C-alpha cells in the first residue's frame, strides 16, 4: 500500500479538477470580457465615425461664404473640446478653425483615418489619439475634421486591465478554493489510508471513515461491508479450526497415555512400534498446541499487556536458557549487544520469539557449529539478529517457512511441527514488527526489526 504522505497535493484528483474548472472559468470570463471590450470599442469608434460623417455632410452642404463662420462657431462653442475643425485655402493657409495646417498624411477620400497627435500640433489641449477626415470642396478649399478618440483608447486600456486583473483574481480564488477543498479531501483520504494500514496490520475491527455523501464515502461504505463479511468468514473459519484442534487434543492425550501404559507392559518385539506411535502422538499434540497458541496470540488485545521491555536483558536470558543445549552439541553460543534503550511490547511474547529463533538455530546447526545473538541500533530502531552456521534456507523458501506446517525438504527428518516460525510471525505481527530472513554465508540470519513497520 503506497503511502499518501509521499504523494504531492497538486496531484490529487480534487485539486486537478479545480484547476480544470478554474481554467475553463478563466477562459469563459476572458472571452466574455474580450467580447465586451471588442463590442464596446467598436461601438464607440462607429459612433465617432458617424458623428464626423454627419458633421462633414452638414458642413459641405453649407454655402461657401457661410462655412468659415460656422466652423469658427463650432470651434468656439464646445465646452469640452472633442472635435476640431479647419478650413484651408488651396495653398494650405488657414481660413477658419483651430487646426493650423492640414495633416500631411490624410488623403481626400471622405474616410476617417487614424493620425498621431504629433502630426496635428495646432490642437487646442492635449490629444493622445485622433481620427481625421479631409474633404476638398468645390471651390478648391480643404475641410479637415478631427475627433479626439483618447477616451476610446482609455476605455480600451481600462477594459483590458480589468480583464487581466479579473482573470488573475478568478485564477487565485479558484486555486485557493481548490487547494482548500483538496486539503479537506486529502485529510479524508489520509484518514482512510491510516485505517487501512491498521486493518492490514491485523485490527479487523477497524473500519474506514465514511463521512459525507460523495463517491469517497460510497466507496468506504462498500469496503466496510466487505470487511464485515470477511471478518465474519474469518471468524467462522477460525472458530472451526480452533474447535477441531481443541476437540482432537483431548482424545490424542488419552491415546498418548494409553500407548505409554502399553509401552510399559509390551513385549520387546512390540516396544519399537509402540515407541514410534508415542512419538507420533507427541508430534500431533505439539502441533495442536501450537495451532491453539497462534490462535490465542491472534485474538489477544493488541496493547493490553504492553510495557517497556529491555531487549538486552531479554537476549541474555534467552542465551542463558539455551546455553546448556548448545554445550550438549559442542556449539558456540555467542552474544553481542548494544545499548538500544527500551521498547514497548509484551515481554513474555517477545521472549517466546527469541526462544523459538534460538531453538531453531541450535536445532538446524550441525555439531560444533556456531550460533550468534546480536542486538544493534539502527536509524529506525533496535534490531535483533540470530545467525547460525547451519545449512541455511534457500531464497525461494524464505517466504514459505513462516507459513503454518511448512517444512523444508532437507529437514523433514528432524523433530518439529512446522509452526515455530508461524508463532514468531504472529507475535511480531501483533507488535507491528517484522521478521526478515537472510543468508549468513553459510547459515541463516533471522533479523527482527523492532520498530513499527509501514507497508509500502
């Protein structure tokens, strides 16, 4: 299960959706503002053309002798001057109006042309932008009409700035809201992931948080329903297997007692067969006891018996307990520990883990071999290693040896139930610890990582 803490928030689906919606909204608003800007600017420009056109037609319709007086009147009576007029003789001298000279770039085509303000130095006041029309009259004079369109330019710039600032504000607001909403979804997903990790760790009573009415809540409810069914089925299977183990252990114990009584009074020729039968019943009783022990461990309250445990002390106790057995096989049992402080765990169960590992190491190591117990501190936490100089475990079998009843083909002639490492695995799973199996070249290294494991 991949950890959500390694995932970037901008990669979450809610945040990406908000970015997409924000981009769509920005494009829509930008298109709307652009259309408004284009329509407004075009409308104002058309109005300017209409006004200049009507005035040009009006002035052209006047008698030549009245035209200078009308131009001077129009130039004098407008309080906020927008239009400018000029009447010029064929030689370019001014007859009437406020324009000192005709613009040199305006052709006589009765159309409006955009001219720069510096080409009309005789304007009264400051003019930033202008449209001009030149008309040659029948008597040879030239009529020039100019309209200041600086307001149109200012309106265009204002609309453009408004569009840009509005788009920026919308983008920031959308991204902010997207971040806040994705943060809420992020927390929900993180809570679901933490619950899933606890479920994967063996707490089958845990359920995914399903607050809300969206797809995430629907999915959590579906998974919770599946967990209910899985828990019920696992409970039924576990109850059945526990019942079988419990019910068979009693008649096997009676059979074991009867065989021992028969062994005492048996004839020499029958003694070997009875001893073999007693040995087989011993193995069966050990297996049923181990099955019930694993079931007991798996049903324990995870933290009820947890306290501070000194691993150094625990390792020395296990070495002291198995030292006589190692001496009987003429083996070297060495121990090396570092100061790792205390950990939180069930002392009795962790001692059982060490005893199982040391017992296996001694059992599968030939006479005269070596078993090494080591305790070291890693950046993650304490680490216990039990290594031997035995035949080792093939890499293809390292996942199988922790399964119930599995025995490697090379050691099936040795006594055992095939449940020792299953018990170790169950206890470590209860503590959120991990067992790793590696090669000791030669032999096997059983490594117990004594820190909470996070699934990757």
